């Protein structure tokens, strides 16, 4: 049983984390081993994310402070919050990748842009390519017309040389 002062500390910590997060993902970790939870925390930390386990009543109080509402039936089991501080996609991606190898971890939903997102939306977001890959694709798309133009010009010159060499024979 937690004392009132301990609950107040946890609530204050949760409120701070909710205030500075860019995205929040809820997961059910029922049945997950301690070593797996530790591994998940390490993976999350690499991407400037954090996992916090707290009582649902304290979570709801912290969310109300930021005018975020979630139905109690959306959070079954033992719930942990994954906070994303760097960007909106990395917590969902990390949790999704981890849940592939650890089926005991279940994504329940999350908040992005202060709106609750269902499981399907979080999963779709997690499967998007990363920022670097999207930038590489954009650069390739921008570069493609220029490359094709240069290739077309060089092909005409190659064709002329080929015709001239055949005439010479």
C-alpha cells in the first residue's frame, strides 16, 4: 500500500512527464518477465523514450491535468506508459518491434497531439518508415528526374558514336 506522500510524488512525476511528452503509448505488460521489462526500458532509453508504471487512478489524475481523457475499459491489465520525448513515432516503433519478439506485451493505444489513438492507429504509425528513410526517399525522388535527363543526354551521344563507328566500317 502506498502512502499519501508517495502517491503525491508519483502523481507529480507523472504530471511532469505528461507535460513534456510528444507522444504517449499505453501497454499491457501482464506476463512479461522482469529481464524483458529491463531490456524494453534500455531500448526505449536509446531513442529518448521512457517507461513508467503507475496505478491507473494516478494515471487518470495526471491525464486530467492536461485535459486528456481515456475510458477505463481501454486500459485492462497491468498498464505502463511509454513516453516519447524526441518525436511522436519512436515510442510506438520501439514498443511494436519489442512486442514482435515478446507477445506478452500488448499495445493498448496512446495519445498523439493530445488525441487518443486506438490500437490500430498506433500499429500503423509504428510500421511507417523512419525519418531518415523518408528523407532518403524524398532525396531520391527529387534526384530521379535530373538523373534520367543526364542519362537521356548521354544516351544520345552514345547512339551518335555507335552510328558513326558503323558508318566507318
